């Protein structure tokens, strides 16, 4: 859900930032009042939910991943890269939103800090309001390609539709073993299209 949510937030964060090449999904809003547009964004009826989901699919179909016009479209893996160093930045611990409260408790205990007394919650992405179940396999497969590096490197489970892609278009994550010049073995991720 997170990767879909990031794509969706990028779309409706600021219409003015969306390059013309990717804005075809906005054509359904032409001639609509602000009230009608807000109703579409809230998608409180099955009809509006279908419309909003179709808009999302249109964007995914048109987007090539080349022009990052919103920070939500950035690869999460690339954010871990140290631009001033030889590779990945040094992190002691990376936390995930679903387990943030437990992860913070672990880190606090690890460094000897006092425990945080309340549950920590991130912004609720459930308000994305697109019908994930009705997304076409083609749309999900395109998302797999756009975010293959994140799926593989951050150990997100690939959606089943990724495995249903035609041969030669499937995103798969393969771990490969490499031995350095000192004989030390390490595992590296390689995302491949098969």
C-alpha cells in the first residue's frame, strides 16, 4: 500500500507541479467545480471511487519514472544513499512505519534513553481512497517496474500481479553472493526483469 500511496500523494499534492506529459489523468476534472473536484478526491461513492482509481491508472500508464516532479515519487532506496561517500550511508537502525512504536522502544533501550510513553503513529495513508483490488495487472506491473529497487532492497513483498507479467517483463528480486578480494562473502540484491 505504501508505494501506491506515495504515487497517489504525488498526484494530488500540487496539480501545478505535474508535467504536461503526465497530466492526461486530470482531463476528467476539466469543467468541474471545486466542490465536484473535492467529491472526486474524497471518493465517497462507488462511482467516484472507480473514477478516481481510473485516474490513477491513467497516470501510472503515462508515467515513465524519468521526471521526478514530487518527492513522493523518489525511490526510498536512493534516499539511503550517501551522496558524499562511497556508497550507502551508515545507519544504525532503520524503522518501519507499521512497527514504529516497538522500533522506537528498541532503540531507546539500546541507547539507554527513556521510553516514549505513547504510541507513535504516522499519517494515515488509508485516506488514499483508490480501489487497490480493481487495479489492472498492467497497472500493478508498471508500479513494480517503477519501484523495483524499493521492492527488492527494502524487502517489500512483490504484488502477485508482478509474477503474472509476461516472460521478459517480470520484476524479480534475486540475491547474489559475492566474494571480495579478502575472501569475505557478502550478499547483494539484484532486481532483474525476466
